């Protein structure tokens, strides 16, 4: 038994050191050296204060701010409850929620009762933590934000354009707007 136990313990010890210590330290060192901002959570600062992360959505409800897409994560953008709603496109609960959210979106943004609403304004993402909205969603919210801040819609749309992110690798997904960064830019403006 000793002939089998000693080599097995050595293998466990070697792999524990390699995979439990050396590899994580190596990967952490590379990440800190090459991508420290990303590796540390992509934190966004206002002055010297961390106000959020560029990769995790936050709830904004005031009229003077762009609103994010709905969140299925707990009571809203709770990283510990990140999950999708898992409701299919014919699920009556999803259809009822979408109808309610579309009506709220139209009312909030002064749109006609039958106006088309961007899908990201009425559905949550897979994680429930998406930091961005579609360009169409941002453009529809711009008049409300401009009015609440007492500035021109054209000026707000310029900020939307300036904060529009391109598709990943130029081809994946759609162009989008980071809500936190756009709202911070608005705060700096007014």
C-alpha cells in the first residue's frame, strides 16, 4: 500500500503547487501586467471615487439619466444574483412583462402609444448585468434626458455618438452605448 500511497501523494502535491499556486500566480501576473484595468474590474471613477464598473450595469431611474435595459439579476443589477429570466418567447409571463415595460418606456420617453420600442428596452440580458443599451434605445431616450437637463437634444445626441462603442472585432454584435459612461459625461457637461 505504501508503494502506491507515496507516489500518489507526491503527484497530488506537485499538481497542487503547479495548478493551485504557480498557474494562478502566473495568469494573475500576466493579467496585471498587460490588462490591469480590465483585471481589476474595469472600474470607472468620478474624481478619486469609484462609481461603478464599465462592464456591469447600474440602475438609473431619474429622468435626467439614460436608463439601462431591465435587469433579471435580483432586485436589479445584483452581481450575486446574475441570471437570465429563462422565459421563452411565447411564455405568458414574458409577454405580459414586455407589454408592461413597452408601455412604461413609451410613457417615460413621450412616445406615441403604438411607437416601436427597441427590444433591449423591454427585455433583460442573459446575465441581467449588461452595462450598455442599443444606439436606437439611447437615441429614443435623448429628448427626455435633454429636457430634464435643460440642454438641447442635439447636444445629448452628440454625447451619444461620442460614447457609441463599435462591434467587437468589428463584426460581432451591434454598436452599443455604455450607460454609466454616458451618464457621467452628462454630469460633467451640466
